[in-house]
């Protein structure tokens, strides 16, 4: 009975992984890049200045307020976002008055040059946020359809994680077992190790993502037509907003924001300012809201200090209190997005995300490896379904990273003043991916794997060179200016290229190209049959 149950779970795990594996690979890879979406955006806007060191928070606030007073007249709400470890530029924003027939006005954001106090004219780009949004919004599809597809895939991913644990009787023992052999056994061990090494992360990221789709995104996509008022109440519980005064339409002179920042520091005891929000600007009801960096995984009620912008008095407000549902939601959201994570924790998120991506890839390869001997024995060659899976594996596992590299190339090479530039950055990525999905259909699998791995190595190793030829934000200047964030990009691109080059080298040495003759087919079949027999012996040993 137990064996039948485990076999059922194994069948379910295999076919769930195959049916949505390529979408899950796309979601995991773009979602993993999303942990550095602010850093990616900064790299994709090379017009931004290098980091200016040794400038105080008060000086930054003064520069921002001077710009807003000059360029955001007649606007009630301002935002000032100070440089952080992740987004190391001074940014201001404001929401314009709403247009006719619309509830809210358009939000405008600008990066300021700290040395001049003026706006930085950056190229139009989708930046890292476009990649981040792809992991739950996909692309070219409506929001509603995307949410349903991604939500369904997240549910199957969670089931695949659970069934994967069930079918491995010695799952933690398997973690310490790796047999570096060609064929089925090697890929099985790789898949097991990748699955176990970050199992808590896989479960957390999938479960939390599914919660968002069930209770937030799905509700948004369906608009809760049955009871829209109920939905608004739910949103208020999860996202309580700090109450603020509205404009009284009575002009008044505000105090300097920098001078009132001391009120917030007296509350926090540290210089932890992240952002300032201004309500009813230049009005008798004007207020400054000082917001520090997140200090708690479920959001700390003391992270905000409201000050009267005219009198300078601290406005006593009821601390933001969350319901149990709101705290649970905020906790899972912080875990999923890594909102609380510092540089080290964010790199851990990034690496475990890559491990999850590799786990999905190894599972897809394992499916074809297991069926290869039987397919090669067929007189007419492998079935169409098998060849399609193999083609999709090559075009996705190696092709998608190349396509993402082409997104970065488009950012550097497309004309800066090009119309619809943001759209064409994404179009270049997806056109490249489409070509790389089609390419394996015209090559033998061995040659397609090798050539795409070599192409991936080339495009990533060449990115720092293209960056140096097209901008002044290249590695040498970044190191001289001690702008470690930008320097890390060039080094990361080159490292990724080296990893692909090493993979191509190992693939070529372990599996040299053979002519597809009857003799070669028999040789491949014999090798994989040997792996299959070894696997059967291991299974018997494990009971």
C-alpha cells in the first residue's frame, strides 16, 4: 500500500514538474533577479551620478526640499527618498493633481544630482522592476490572465515540493550523496542535492507567493465584484495608512525639513531616516512624515514620526496597529520580498533563488535523461513530444539567461531618445528568447546545448566591455569612485560568463559530439542503460 502511494506521488511529482516547469523556471529566475531590482535599475540608468560620500542626511534633505519648492508648486504631496545601501541616489517624487475622470493624479519621480541639485536626465528604461514584475505579471498578457496562470503554477509548485519530500524516503541522506557520473544517476543526485539544500526557502517562497495570489492578487483581478466594500475593508486591515490633514487652501510658510528632522532622531535615537513624506505642502495644515528603515519583519509602529511643518511640534498619533491577519500577511510579504534583508541576507536570498531555479532545471533535464535510452531505440527516432521537451529545455534553461543578457544589451545599445524605448527593451529580450527556443529544432541536442552554453558565456563576458564602450560607469571608474554597487555589476556579469564557459567546457569534455549513426545510438543507449541498472541497484539497496 505504501509503495503504491509513493509511486502515485512520484508520478504526480514528475508530471506536475514537467507540465509547468518552464513557466516556473521563468518565474524563479526573474523573481530571483528581483531581489536586486533597485540595483539593476541604477545600472540601467548610467546617467545617474556616482555615489557622493561624506554628505549628511540634513544636507540631502535640504537639496531635495529646494528642488521641490522650485519644481512642484501647486502639488499637495511630496516624497523624498534618501540614498540607501540598495538605491544609492537621492530621489524626489510628487503626485500631480488628478485629471478629469480619474481618482488619482499621475506620480512623477526624479533622481537628483547631489553636486548641482538639479534633475538627472536618465534614459527611459524598464529597469530591474520590469524583470521583477515579470515573475508574477508575466508579459504581453492582461493582469487578470497573468495572475491566474502564475497562481495556478504556484499551487502546483507547492504540491511538487511536498510530493518531492514524500517520495524521498532518505531525503537528508541523499543530500550527502553525489555520484559524479554521466547520465541518469548524476542528474538524479544533482536534483536531490539542489532540492534539499534550500528546502525551507523553496517551501516558504512558494507558500507565501500562493497566499498573495489567493488573498490579494486574485482578489484584485476579480475585483471582488460580489462585495467591493468588503474588499476595501480587508485592504485597510492589511495596509493601514497613517492619517494626515488635508490642505485647507490657506498658504503658509513651512519650516525647513532638515531642521525638524531632529524631532525624529530624538524618537529613534539613531540616524535611520529612509524617506520623508510631505502632506498639504505650503499650506497651514502642512505636515512632515519621517520614515525610517524597516526594523521589524511585520512592520514596527514606531517607524514613523509625524511633525507639524508650521509649528515644528510632534503630532501624537495612535500607533499603527495591525490585526492578526495583517501581521501574518506582512510577515509573509517581508519574507517573500526580503524587505527586511540587509546586504548579506539579500545575497543569501539571491543564491537560494538561483538554487531553486537550478533545481527546476535539473528536474526538467532528469525527465529527458531518464527516457533517452528508450527513445533512441525507436526506428523512426525519438517521439515528437520527447524532442519538444528537449528543445524547450535547451531554449529555456540556457536560452532565457541569454535573453535576459540581451535585455541589458538593449539598454546600452538602443538609441537613448528612441520612441517606446522601454517596450523595445522587453521586445528584444523576448525576440531573443523566441529565436533561442527555435534554434535547437535545427541542431542535434548535443550541439545545441554546447553552442548555447558558449553563446551565454560570450554575451555575459562581453557585457562589461560594452558597458565601458557606451558609458562612463565602467569598472575602472566605479572602483576609483568607490561605487561598489556599480563595480559589482561588471564583476557579476563576468563571473556569470565564466560559469557558463566552464559549463560549456565540461559539457564538451564529458559528452563529445557524435555522428547520429546506428553505432552511436547503440553507444549512447548502452551508457544510459548502465546508469539505469545502477539506479535500480541503488533503489533495491534503499528498500
